C-alpha cells in the first residue's frame, strides 16, 4: 500500500508559532545564470513564474543559519520536550566533515546535536529525517503526534532547514524548479493554539516520474477522504488551499476540482523567493494564520521521497 491516511482529529495535536528565515541574498535569474548556478534557461524559469531566489552568503553553515530561528522557537515553547529536524537534502543532516579525516565516527556529526549543544539543551531527545524530501512538513506532523504521547513531553519543536548542496545548481532541468535556501519551524503540542491538525495523507511511489494529472487526481481524492474521515464538510469556498511554489498549473486544476475560488488558492511568493522546499507550507501558514477561527486549511506538498502529501488543519 503506497497511500496512507491518518485521522488525527481526535489526537488534540496543535501547530503554533510558525516562523521562517530565508537566505539574506536575493539573486535575479540573470545573475544566477551569470554565476553558473542554473541548470535551466532563464526564459524557461521565467515562464513558470520565477524571478529570483534567496541564498545565504558564501561560507554560511547550517548552524549559523538556523540558530536564531531555533532560539525563537525555544522561547515560545512551553518547555521543550523534544525536537524534530527535517532536511530535503541528506548533505544537511550533518556538520561539515574535515575532508582530510578518514575517521569513521567523524561522519556521525549530526546537525540536531550541534544545535542543542549551542542552545545548552543537551538533555533534549531529538529525531531527524530527510527521506521525505519537500513533503517534510507532513513527516514532522506525524512524528510529533507520536512523540507527544510520551507523558513527559508537553511540546515538540519541529524544524526544517536546507542550504543548497555544494557544487549543485539552484534548479533542475526536467522539473523547471528554482529553489531558495530556507529554514522554518513550528511548535507541536497538545495546547489549544494555532492550528488543530485534523488529518494527514501521504502517497509514496518509487517511480522517478509521476504524471501531473495523477498528482492532481490523488490530491483531490486524498483531500476528500481526509475530510470524510474527520467528519468535515468539504466546502471550497470556506477552505484555504496552500500549495508549494512549483507546478502552478497542476495546483490550479486541484483548486478547480475542489471548487476553490481564486482568492482561496495560495501560492506564496513564487516570484520573490522561489520554492523553499518543506518550508513552503510553514511560510504560508505563518502568513495567513490567526485571522479566522474555525476556517479549514488544506496544505499540499510534492517532492522526492513521499512524492505527495496533504494535511487538513483547522484554524484556532
């Protein structure tokens, strides 16, 4: 079975305090091309809707990039019980290893441990993942729901962060996909705040290519199934749909079949910041939250690993 549906409506799982940080350097498509940081042509990326991306200054490490964001979440949490960290790229899961070193355990320099040591929280349990690609937001939700069953854990800090791997481009040829360096996070807890998680659906396939028409069909079906499981009346006029900054035409079709009006179709900052991997969903939730209690939100992610994931949330 490659499709999993989780009914979390009775779990009392809440997501609050979504925050993010982007690379401080903004580069336009022409500048990215001059710096030989693009695999696709400028024109092909411009047709998608991209105009620029955000990147970190040369030499910036993951610890330096994320420490301020992490400290922000620590201060907002009601006692950190555990942290979850997700990366889209495996290279970001560990600190840089001295290339001259052949020592085996030097390769076990995990990023979450370094982050906790810096924050003087060396006693906090941590988990990490990277195999779910850009759908990491959903992986964080499902893992957090399990960790919060431990009586001693009141809140879990969930962090996702990625810097472009060295010697790689910011885009891909086949998918016409421009990315940015980004990090984001939120607090998962049993405390009523932010968004209540109603359900999560995940679809996996080992295929390297999945037709976008299949993505559309599965996204629509999974949304309906999650709403049915959680006893939610599906109403496109009353639901905000959060889409990742990619494959714009496919998400328009999802909105069409869900009868979601244009004002409820959210593709956030495609031209200004490009695709921020797992952070796309968290940035979008940070931007629109706290405005209409009771409103339903459907959050979509598509990427390597799990390929397609949907979360249904209710604004508190």
